[in-house]
């Protein structure tokens, strides 16, 4: 599994329109081959800056299958008009991870 | 819930040492008040660039509680010597999310 990270700056004033379009576009990603998860985040410190994380089974699922699909064209048609500049895209590998289980912690604390 | 995003550039050649230190430091985060999850990712395109995502219940859990804790000092003692430059830190809000259930898909496809 790899994660696509796209850093996207939105034209000031178009944040709400972009978020509404991205909520529709989410299903274009989730319906694509190899797509596991989609998350769009907004920066608290820089409110016109968004980061989209898409989990793919392989980098080819993103760069070959998705990029050459009608879903990609539709995503760009919906959201592209709100971009201030082209998204900056990278792919990430998970190196270390861990999480707490709030429910289990609550039980252990009793 | 908010996510801390720290973009960290590591001194070339020290990537493995940094990853080993971060695997130890993970438990410093997970043991801190309000910490939900910790993930360290490495960029495929820029292999000395890491992104650390830490989920916190509130921004204060990160910026006040953790930053003033012994755990923060220990994290920086372990990992700081490998930093090429100070980490760039932001906080993210989740705007849109969704995921596929591979198991459910497999069942549905049968």
C-alpha cells in the first residue's frame, strides 16, 4: 500500500466550493481500481491549503490506471477550476505506525 | 480530532538511523495525553523527506501539553540530531473522508 499526497492551494474565497466538489469527487477515487481510502484535510494555519491523501494498492493504480481514466478527467473538471496552482504530488511509504485504542485504555484505567 | 503534520528533511545518509530512532520515539507520542495515533512516512520521490502525522484529540494536547513535556525533549534528543533543518509543522482538519472495505468488496464480487 502506498499513499498519494497532493498538496493543493485553492483560490482564496473558493474554499467552500472546492470542498463541496471534493465531496463528490471522493467517490470517483473510491470507485477506481486499487483505491483503498480517500481523505481531504484543510490546514488550520493556512486555510487555503489542502492536503489530499489517497491510499492505493500500488503506485501504478494511481499513476497509470487512475491518471488515464475518465474518473481522473471528471475529478479535474469538478475541482480543477478552484486550484490556485497545479497540485504538488508525492507518494509516501509507511515506515512506523501505532495507535492507541481509547476503549481499551478506558477499560484498563478502571 | 486534529492531525499534526510535520515535514522533516533528514541529513542524507542518516535515514536509517532516523527511522530507528523514530520507532523508539513513537511510544513517547502514544504515551502522551490526547495522542490517538502516530505514523511516519517516507517520500518515494524525495527519500530524505519524511512526513510525520500525529493524531491528537485537541491542538492544545500537542502544542501545550506535549511541547512542554519530557516526552518532547526526549523525542528531540533521539531524532533531532538527524534533522537537516527544523521540521515544518501544521495542523490539519479532516474535511472529507471515505474508504473501501476490501473484505466486503470480495464478498460482493462473488
